[in-house]
C-alpha cells in the first residue's frame, strides 16, 4: 500500500559542455583479490535497479549498470580525542564480510568521458537508498562527461529501519536539529532486500562501522587502479578513470565529513570530497546504527553527531556545499578557506527543494514505496534550486584536481546574532545576503526563505511580489528578461552556472509573464 512520506532530509571555464554477517576476518581493503566484483546485475522481481535512472538513459548517451562488490570491510577505532579541528587519528580494527551494490551511470562512448567519476555515499534517512545527485536533474554533468556511481554503504539502505536495527549489537537513536518526520511503519522494511529479495537477497552490510571501509573499497573498484586491486568484472566498462570525487548529502554528507577527517588520510582513495547539506558536523565510527527510527528516543541531539571542522592538513581538496537551510545552524562551524578548502552556500535554496523532490518522488513512486500525489501543501516552497550549482561545483573541482585551477571563493551567507540566536541577514526583498548568488537572488520576483529553525513544515516558502511592485522593479517584460540575462552571464563568468542551466534560466525568464500576467487572445475571453 502506497503512502506519502515527507523526505528530510563553484572564475571557471564554462563547458558547453546472509542476513547480517558471518565469521570475522582480520583484513580490510587490500591487494588484488580482496575486493570481488560481479555483474552487471539483472533480473529480480522488478527487473530494474532500485532508484535507477528514470527513463531511457541511452537517449542521453549513457549506460546504467549495477554491480555487487564484496570482501572484508574493517571497523575503525578512534584513538585519542574527537576534537573540533577534525584532526582525528583512526586505526583499523577487526573486519567482517560484506556484500553491497554499486549503481553506475557512465558515458556509452569512451570519447565522451572526462576521466572523473562522481562517487556518492547513498543517503538512508528515510529507510531506503536515495541520491543527493540525480543525473536527470543535473544534465550539465552529462554535458561535462562525468561518470557517476551510487554506493550502498549502510545497513539501513540494505534492510530498512527495523531490520537494520536487529543487524547490530547496539542500537542508539540519533537526530539533528533539523525537523524530520519518521517514515511510516509500513516503510520500515523498504531496504533493498525487502524491496526485491530475488535481486538483492544476498547483500550483507552488517553494521554502520564498516560503512567507511566499504566506501573506500567501492572507490577502489571504480578507480584508476581497479584492474590490479579487484577480481571479477570491470565496473567502468573499460573506461580510463583518472580521478574520483566523493560526494554525499545530508545524513551521508555528515558521514562523508567524518570520512574526510578520519579515513581519507589512511586510505587516500579519493581525489576530492564534497560533504553536502550537513556542513560542520561529523558522526562517529561506531558499529551501531546511527539513525534508527524504531528506538524510543528519536532525537537525542549530540550523542552521535557533533560539530566538526575539516582538518587543515588534508592533501586533497574539500568543498563544503550547503543550502540556506544549513547556513544558520552551521555558522559556528565555518572555517577560513585555504588552498585545499572551499565553502559554497546557496541562499534561497532549501535542504530538499521542490525540483529536487520531483525527481526523487517519481522514482520512489515507481518503486512503490511512496505516493507523492498524496503530499499536499498550501505553501509554495522555495524554488531556488542548488542542483545547477552542484553541477558547476563538480566541473570546478574536476578542473581543480586535473589542472590545479581552484574554484572561485564566495562569501558565506551573512549572519547576525540577535538575543544569542544566529539569524540570517536579509536584503530589502527579504532574501538572504551573501553566498553563491543565483539569478533569482540578483533579479528577484519573490521572497525566498528557509525556516528550519521554526520547526514547521513545509520548511521553506516562495512569496511572489505583487504586480504593482514587479512593475516598479521591471517596467516591461523585456526589461526583466534583459536583467535576468545579465545575471545569468555574470553567474556563468563566476563559475556557478554551466551552459545548459544558464540557457534554461533565460528560457524561463522569456516564458514567465513578469511584470504581470499576460494571456493569449485565444483564452482572454474566458477570463472576463
């Protein structure tokens, strides 16, 4: 039975461009033979990969294939203090067998591949795998020639909430200070194994502690040295992979920050890391499931998640990527940018905006785990979309790690302290100041605000300006289009919009009836 579930949850050259485990082992990621790859995986009850591409991926010149990787994944023990500066020291502990899936989307023509794979740590906040990155919503990625891989690293993604809890020896609930709504009880089993036992029944991720080494091994299985460090089939179909960019959003972005600080200095598999939509927070390395919606205390803030900076001695680039939704409650964790660190914030955008959710919902509707048609809101949520900026960030970081040209720097979203509370500073339109300025903020026709701190849902809104006010700002439609075009060209020059997204902004501006509604003569008579 379908039910609704509310999901919570970078100057650049512009490109036109089997249940829960087995006996313990004493090895983790290692030499050839330690990681085995099978696939492409086919069949099952549904006949397609969970949360795979929506539509015919061949129409964009890409191939989608799913693989299983397996081996022994190590736990990590933190030695010393968990300090705010992120300079943590880990050492490998015992390792256990695992088997998980990697969903790969890559250019069909090797000549169209730019050499870099975006590797995402799958988000499991709703009891099943879903992606921060949607190729369908971020077609600039395809224009740029990236390959993409989604990695299932945590037991919740494999078993769902309830079964993941029983897979661990200790269960402790965790939440953040964002408002979240737990998944309905009948979605508690919506992990891969339950969704399609024929396809995914052999998968095994025993606990959260091994998630870090699984993500390392997935990078090895996708990376430039995969042929000498794995056995079985080639996940990348023979493509010449040169670089790997790790990315994660929200819950998985928090885990990726911990990966950057603790595991990357040891494993050195990824060439750049983007912890997204959770900036300034890290989670521990314990085996217990860190997000369990079956535990009695669902939101013990601070038990497992703590403020943390990116350590300043990393040898690879890191970009903290946040929406307006994270700006106030992560302001205290901001740190100066360096030759290896960038911090991009997108004012006006929310944690999971309506365009993002459009792509997520149609996949989850297809999988039969939600029904987005049941989600009704009287509030028009913020329409500023961070996805085009993330695509530009990928291209900027690709240039950073291949040519050495760093992405541009932008000031953070401006904040002030009122009665001991951090608040965002806003302009005369009510929109946040600072940050990565998209055309909606430079040429506004609405007030865009995010209100996570108020703990009300929906968590953002768009309030269009009145016709009279729009006429003051933009006397004619041509005037509005000219201003948007100027802002788009500025954004392209700054490296925050790529060609496809820039063209889409101008197309929309030409189609939107600013400063007032103008109807074709054919329907004007019906409006009298």
